[in-house]
């Protein structure tokens, strides 16, 4: 059985299964509780995390 994870929601490339991939990005609305899940590469998600001078390392540790 072939399992595919589809394209990464950030880069659009297919996701191969690795130790950290695929990652899941889950978004939920606060008011209505609606939710949706997308797959992505761990490296693509980490690349999108903000690392601002005002809050360096805010999202550390990121385990991927």
C-alpha cells in the first residue's frame, strides 16, 4: 500500500516520509471551533517561524 502525504502547504513539493516529515499544521477558529489540517515539510515550517530581534528564540526549542 502506497501512502502519500501530498504537497507541502508552504513550498508545494511532495513530502517524503522521514523522521520529522510530514509535519501537520492545524488551524482552528476561536469562535466557531472550525479546524483544518495541512501537511508540510518540517524545514519549511521552521523557515516560516518568526525570529525577531524583540523576541529572539521565541519558538525554541523546535524539535524538527
